[in-house]
C-alpha cells in the first residue's frame, strides 16, 4: 500500500471511530496519536535496516512531540488508532494487529529484563481503555476489550471483556449475547435510537436501561403480531392499518444531518493534500 493510500486509510479510520473529528485538516494537524504512528513507521523501517541509533533518536523525538512512546521495534498493523495519545507506551516486542484502538495512558509493557519476546500481542479489533496496563508476552485475541485502569497479565480470549486489577473476565461473546446485540441494534435503528453502547455487557446503567427497553419493545411487537395473526385466522379484521411512522423531530434531523456531514467529509477527502 502506498503512502497516500495509507494516509487516507488512517484518516478514514479516525472518522469512523472518533465523533469529535470534523475535517481531514483537523485530523492532520491535531491528532498526536496519528502523528506518532506515522513517525513510528519511519523509525520502524530504519530499525529493520539496522539503523538502530537513528531509529531510537526519531522515536525519542516523536515522544517529545506527541507524548506517545513507541519503540521502533514494535510491529503495528493497519488502521491503528491512538485516541488522545498522551502517556501511551508501546514496548519493543509488542505486536498490534489491524483496527485496534488504544486510549491515553495505556502501557504495552514487559515484565522481564530477559531478551526475546517480552511484550504483549494484540490481535485484530482489540480496544484498550484509558490507563490500562497490558504486561508481559501475553495475547489479546480478536475482539478483546480491556476496561480503563485495568492490569492484564494473562491471555484474553476472543470477544471477551476484562476489567480490574488483575484483569478478570466480566463478559464473553456467546451466540446468545451476539443474537441479543443484533436484535437490539435492529430495534434501535427502527425506533430512532443510536445503537451505540447498548450491548448486553455494557456496564453503563443508562445503556442497560435502554437495552432492556428495546428488548421489551421487541417482545411486545412479536406478541401483537401473533395476536393479529390468530384473530385474522378466526375471521377477524384487525391490524389492517399500517402503524404510523415515529417522528423523532429536531433531534432525529440533527442526528441525520451530522451523520450526512461526516460521510460527505469522508467521501470528499482528497489524499493529495
């Protein structure tokens, strides 16, 4: 992948994950996490070519400039996003897959002075909350999530959420929870709610309350549909009129306008800048 294509990919990934991003120019000049990743790519190439001192000097300059310390030996995949950035530390033998997200204060550190693999491996789609510490040559498998200020010293299975010190599993993605998440998302879309943060394992009480309301609405819709079918089968004439569309008013219009604006900004982004 060329430099321009990689740059465009990085900016689009930030648009999709950070609602505060308003324009490509704003991202280019105000996202130190992205600056740190770009500088790391250069220092990593130098490191691979055995220009070790130059690579370390560049990474030190990047740390001074962005507040993010990434060792030149670390391996980073596509669409990696460091939100806010300040205080992030990524060790020499750390490996990060595609579409991962780290928040400020995260450490991917080692637990030994012995040479060799001593830092974590993050698979694809891993999210690490602010202040969390991932220590040692452990593996965060695809879709793993770490709560803020947690300390993780053991492998985390696929699609699992861990919190606490030491990190412990609080939720894992089962077929039942996956089905519930998809159902809630469909109901949220139908009734005009934003489906973000209504997953079954979300600890936010407001999000949980909304999720339970969506489950209740889904059950009521199903029961009413069954009753209508039963009455129609007995010769009745009910449920023939279409339910009126919900009008979310100005709130819905504002949400749609914001979404359209962000999508237009992505579509109009010119990588030649």
